[in-house]
C-alpha cells in the first residue's frame, strides 16, 4: 500500500514491465513516482497461459539492470512474475494495484486524475502523467451475439481444462494456433475458425507445419474463410467459405482475435489519435502527447499496430521521457 500525498510529481498508469521500467527511470532522474494499475503487477503476464515459456531470452525482458534468472534458456510465466515482483521490492517502487484511471483534467499548474479502487473514486493531482497501459486488457471484440457467455474467453488459460470437450478456437495468428495445438494434445476436440482463406506467412516457422499437418490428418478441424455469426450455450454459428451457415459444437470457445489499446481513455483525456491507424500524437523524442504533461510509453504509442512494440524495445521509453530534460512538467518540477 502507498500513503496518499497532496501532489505527486509523476503518476505512471500501468504496472507492466514497461510501466515499471518507466518508474525506475523516473527514480533515477530524481522523482519518486506513484504507479497505479487496474489489475495486479504485470497483469498481462498474469493472464498468460499457465506454464507458458517466453519466446524471448531473459536478457531482453530485464529492466533496471536487474538480471532475470531462469532454469532454462527461456523464462517461464511463473519465473517472470517472480522476477518483476522482485524488481518492485528491490527498487522500492510505490505501486497501487487494482486502481483504475478514470479521467484526467488540466488545471493551470497540474493534472487532476480520477483514480478508482474498491473504496471508490479519489482525486490525485500530479505534475506529469505517463500512460503505459498496454493493450492486453482490451480484447478486439467480434461484436456478435453470445460473445459474453461464461464459456467464451478472449484469453487462453490452459489446455487441461478442456480434456474431452468440443472446443472452438477463433483466430489464425500465433496465439490461436498455439492454443489449438495445446488443446488437441490435451485431449480436446478442436475446430479452428479463421476469417482468412489461409494462414499468414508471419506464423512462427515451427507452428505452421505443425498445425497444417494436424489439419491434414483430420486431428484438428479447420474452417478457413469463415465468418462468426454468433454463439450460444451449445455451438458457434459461422458462415463458411461456401457461404453456408454451419453450427460448430462448442463446450468452450476461445476467441483469440487480438487486443487494442484503450482508445476511449485516450479520447477522454484529450489525446489526439490518427483516425486510420489509431496512433496517438506524441513527440517522438519525449513521448509527450498534445496534452501537456501527459506522456505515452510502450505498445500504445503504435496505435493498432500492436505487433511493433514489445517489452524488448519498449522498456527504454522511460529514459526518453525522463532522461532528455529535467524540467518539462507543468509545475516546473524536476522529474
């Protein structure tokens, strides 16, 4: 827990790896930032599949010069969660979890933030605000009936839960293909539904032949060029490539159709967005937006192009925000 202050030099929204890296940069340039997050520390990683191995080597996930130790060549989800908890403790970062940023308004000398936790909404003034909210909390919804049913998920958890069940996986990128393969190997009856006529060439080189062979052998069913029309308690209804409606039996549904930044929050704050790409307007050197004192960090700087920025290249954004100058906050505070 953190104690309330009348004024915070810096508030960082998002306690993911990039938000925590920004907090470390702020501290090393003289500030004592408050970090808030709508979920847990590194909430996106919390929602990764249980036991998942990162494709990235540990050195590319490290922040603040803290080494990430792991038992294999690539860290697991659990090892990474432990690492980031340790970084927060080691750096003595002030983090307030399960606290959501609702709104931001400009005062003459500061920014006034509305922060909502389980006790209600509280106002907090600050000199500078850094948004490092990522995109993993905002699913790219299909917009069809039944999408909010309890057995429908936009995140993959673990294959074991689906043993002996009919499972429909919607999507055709790496996450959907990995989920389909894991579900099949855990004993689920899997149907992959994808809106494109074929898989993209960007699918990981070891996944593409695996899924293609499973489909060719009839071990995983596939519906390419298909449109999802709706879902109910028993099935997913699609329009297949031949233009006919088809009901696919589904005890569980994984709609793994990707994620988007929280554009509504950006608009409420007043951040200008490119209508076509969703890219926010910000200074490429300082990452300050058109709203003075409000900066962006990490994947949200790329708008809808969520595959451009990851932990590996976004973890240095804090140095761009806090390192180039010592006096850019509305109050003239050093940060």
